[in-house]
């Protein structure tokens, strides 16, 4: 027996919906990022790290691809964390919120500690980029969490 054969169809559907929710949350995040001073910089930082270029000259297409794929995959990551936290705390609002806080911390810390220091940007700009990233990540989760909660509610009723 494999692990996949023991996973209920509802869990598999919820993880799959996590991708869809991640896509929608990424589009909402894009709107917020466009309004922040350094909001659109994080994808270019990631692109620059991957190509060993300055974020200001990093490939635009790669920045878009990295940003969107990461956003799409963060949806199922949230669902997976939610299932793990739910096994400990049960099903409820606290579980959804705690999981969102954990994911927000992971998103911001990973970007600020692993990705952002590599390009060698000015300290003041790094602070602004980190702040704008945190705001953008919070906006992402403000869309993602209700979508996943709604899908979980529908799937639990099936």
C-alpha cells in the first residue's frame, strides 16, 4: 500500500484546490504589489538570484514565472500545513489563522533571510523591500485562507 492510496479523495481535492486558490491569491497579490514602492521588486530579486544579475536588470519574464509558480505552489503548501496543524488543534478558525501566521512568517523569513541578502542592495532599500514583501504576503493570505476554508467546508459536506 502506498501513501497516496491511503489519502482520502477530499484531502487530494483540497490540495488540488490549493493550487487554484494560490493562483487567485497571486493575482490579488499582484494588485497590492503594484501599489507599493518596492512591491514589484521581490520577483526581480528572485530572478536576479537565479541568473546572478542585479534585480534592476534581472529578466522580467523569469521574474514573472518564478513569482507566479511560487504563488501557485504556496496554496497547496498552506493546505498541507493546515492539515498538519488541524491534526493537532482540530478544525476551527484558530487552526486556519495559526496556519496563516506560520505561513506568513515562513514566507517573509525565507525571502528576507535566504533570497534578499544575495543581490547586495542598499540597507534602506532592503528594509523597504522586506516591508513591502510582508504586506504583499499578507494580502496573498487574506485571499487564500477564505478560499481554502470555503473549499474545505464544501468538501467536508460531500
